C-alpha cells in the first residue's frame, strides 16, 4: 500500500485530498478508499483544457474501479498513471462493456476467475491476475526484441547490398520464436497452394527449401517426421504422378479436342488453352514432375536456349545429376514409332522420327560442350552446378514412344513384338552417351522405385 500511495503522490495532481480516503478537491470523485483491509481504486483520468479548466473522467468505458486486499501488491497490475495494465488485451477476454462489468475484484475466494453478473464484477484470484499480466508483459518484451532483431537484420542486408559492408551473419532468433511464424502459416484456412503463395515470394520459398533440405541432411528432424515425408512423397505423391502419366499414355490420338483429352490436360495445366499439341502435354507433365520420375537430378532447367542452327533452339530440359554431371533431355510423344522394319534384312532399324530426335539431341550436346548457352546468366548458373570438366561429357536422354507404338501396326500380343523388342534393345544399347526410354519404361521405373521404398 505504501508503494501505491507514493505512486499517487507522483501524479502531482494538485486537486488531490490525501487522507485515509483520497478524494478530488471540489468534486465527489474518489480516487482511493480503504475500509476493513479492503481498498477500492478508481480509474480516473485528469483532463485540463486550454483555459485551465480541470475535469476528472473515467479512464475506461464502463470499467470504473479495482477492489483488492490492502496487502496485495497492486502496483504490479497498474501503469504509472494508475490505470489497469494491458486493459485492451484483458477486454478481449472478459469483454467488460458487453458483460456490463464495472469493477475488478481481486479475491482469494476463487481459484481462477469468474464473472459475477449480480455484482457487475470480474472476480479474479490474486495469483491468477499476476500470472496473466506477467504473461502479457513478457509478450510485449518479446515483441520489442523481435523488432530490434528485425531492424538489425534488414539493416545488415541493406548495408551489404548498398555499401558493400559485410557483417558476420548470426542467428538472431531465440528458442520458441520460430513457432510464431510457423503457427500463422499453418492455419486451417490455408487449404490450397495459392493460399500460401499470397504470403510468400520467391526469396521466401527458396529460403524455406534450403532450410528444410539442410535440416533433413543434418538429421534435425525426427524419424517420425521423415517417415511421414517418405509416405507423402513416395506413397501418395508419386502414386498420383504415375497415375496421371498413365492417363496421358492412354490417349490414343494426337487430337486434344476429345472430352478425355481435355480432362487430362486440365490436370497438367490449369489453363488448357496453353496446350496445343500432344508433345506439349508431356513437356508440361515432365516440367512439373520430372524430378520425381528420374531421381538422379539435383537441379532441372527447362528450355535453355542454345546457339544452334536448329529450328527448335532449346532442349526440353537440362538436368544436373547428383554427381555433377549433365544431361540433355528431349521429350517426344508416346504415339511416335521408334523402329521400322528393314524388309531386305528382316530386322528393324531406327525410325525416321527417332533418328531425327537423336541428331537433334547430339546437336544440343555439342552446343553444350562448346558452352553455346545464349544467356550469360544461365550459362554461369549451369556451369556453377556442373562439376569441373563434366560439361564436356554430357549425356542425352530421349523419352519417346510406348510398348504399343514401338513399330507401326505391331501389337504387344503379336509374335513379331519380341523381335521388335530385341532389335530395339540392340539399337539403343549401341548408342554412345544417348539413352532412349519409352514412356512405359519411365513410369514403370517410378512404380518399382515407389514399391521398393515403401517396403
């Protein structure tokens, strides 16, 4: 109580009449009253206008006073001006005006708190109110800390980019702080990819990807989480990707005007108008999912323009594998034939379609060896990912055809099909640094991978 009286005197209100009860001179207003070990402190605000007229009004709308035992450390719940600490936050919980609460009653008669409608009071245990207000105060202190850390971070970034001043990078966050951002992003209101993209730019996404990868590599995450990650990417995600690939594979015509084709295209590209031909369907499919289907790539570059004399000046993909090697990847369609019968020798040779694809891929490989990448920034980026010397030993991968379309007019159930398989295997095995895969084989590889990982 002595500390409270000192705090009242520090207000230096000349109108105060200090006795057992502290009143306002020439007014019926009471600031503090005491009786039988219980005190009432009224929340008053002193207002003085330009003419020097002084009025005392309620500091809060509705809430008038706080009642407490005189041995309670009331200064811990008050601000310097003798108003209630963190009133706004308390009002969010107890809704003083809506519940017609005009007083706070600090009493040990209850364990926590309760609203007493007949008394128009919020009754609260002494320890409870101290705990609540201490928690709110700690939040404000943490907020100040966050603000200072954010200021230091942004200043360092700016000074580095503008003045060239390099400072040692430090982890400015403390344990528990990261949860604030994660909790806000993990709300149930975010149901789709676009819900997250509203709050993330490219830098955010890159930072999240790099952090997640590092935490996985450093085994920061627990085994349970990594198991869930495997379940999602392998058992669920890959299943959907393979299923969609087989839907495209089941399209029996290059026409994209059928209802089935339109439905399939919609799953690959939300704006179906961007897809005009079957090859584009596969290209967009692999643009989305190639890293899931061929698991040896740490980075994929779609449509990097090369300085070549070809009509199509870019390969569909340039892939950097985990050994620092580089692949040129060309995507055709599953309806293209890869072999044609040589009647004079009763065997099969590469079809003109596949022969063109091979020459095209070789030209791309030669251009890459000679570093004929049109845009300097892309050249520097790709060369930075490839281990020294590997750019001069690229590999070509051509994905084309399907079991049903290896040769014109031959079905998988025909006796001739085995001869086709035999000759096709010999032909592609004889190529140097070029691998030819059918769409069936690629999807089957992914299926086998998925099944083995799940086991």
